[in-house]
C-alpha cells in the first residue's frame, strides 16, 4: 500500500516558464546583487550575463550527465564566473543569494491550480507522508517558495540535490528521501513532469507508483527514447489524490 507521495518542484507542483524576457531580467538582477555587495566586474550587466549565463548552462549539462549537484559557491565561482576577474571570496559569500535569484528570475513560477486542495486531501484524508524531491542549485529557495505559496505545512520532508549532492534521476536522491520517511521505496509514489528524471529515477529506485504531468520543461528534458512509463499520466495535479484514494478504497 502507498504510504508516501513525493513531488518534483518546478514543472510539477509549479507551472513555470522562461523566455528572453527572463534572461534579460536575470542579467540585471545579477548586476544588482553584485553592486549591492560592492563586487566589481569589468562588464555591463547584459555583457556579463552573456558569459556567466552560458557557463551556467554548461554546468547544467555537466550536472545532468554526472547526476551530481555542486554547492552554490562551486557552481557560481568555478563555473558561472570562470575566467572572469572577480573577488572570489566575496562571490562565494553571496553565491546562495545569486542561486536563489537565478531560480526565481530565470523562470516565472506559480503554484499549479488545485495543488493546495490535493495536498490537503493526501495529508488530512488519506494520512499520507508528503515530501518534495527536487533538483536545484539553491539551498533554500524551495523552502521559501513553498512557504510563500502557503503550502509548506503539508510537507514532512524536503530533499534537494543541492543538499544531498545527487541529482535526479540518480537513485540515491530517491533512496535518501525514502530513508528520511522511514519507508520502503515500494511504499512510495512519485509525481514529476519528465520521463528522463521523474520516471527513470524512481523506477530504478523501486517506487511503487509513478505519476507524470506535462510542463514547459517536459519536451526540453525528454529528448530521446526512454524504455520506462509512468503508472498514471495526468493533466490535473488533483488526480494524484483522487487516484490514490480510489486505490485505497479498492483495498478495503
């Protein structure tokens, strides 16, 4: 029987979107952070981000290949600002602030419709353990964003790649989440928006149930063929609750 439901963050609990507007906003937000902390670089905002942003995308590709997540100071000092003359010690001190800004500026984010009602049903009606398992380069952004959405109280644990060091689909990030819940993977369900991360990973880890819901990121991340399939493909996040409730009733 399923005793826990674990969710991806961006693209699953949240709708997200990014375009050239977000890219430009990130350039000026980064410039503002550097100026606030008195960190000088010999470039204007857009010129700086052209280099830093490209190198961050290199890091993203590297991390997806290795399935290892670095800490914010390593990401921004060793990758983002690689080759750029800057005070490395000062940059390391504000790397989490930059990481948080990048996560919330490079993407427009909003809570999916029916998430709050769905979470309430899982917790209060079905009595399930609920958690987040997410890839992120920020240590604290997911925590603060869930609080801003008004749904932080529904989550028992939050497992982030930036903290545990493994990125989905590495099975270890899922195993860590299961151990935190003190449950066997077969007792856990996972909900995500990509085959490449959110179906491959929990399948390898032995999860008992997998849900997939499409997002802006799905087509970008699911390039190629994957010999895995979710148990359920849904279009409304509320269906996680209704389908698990139906399964529960069939067991009675």
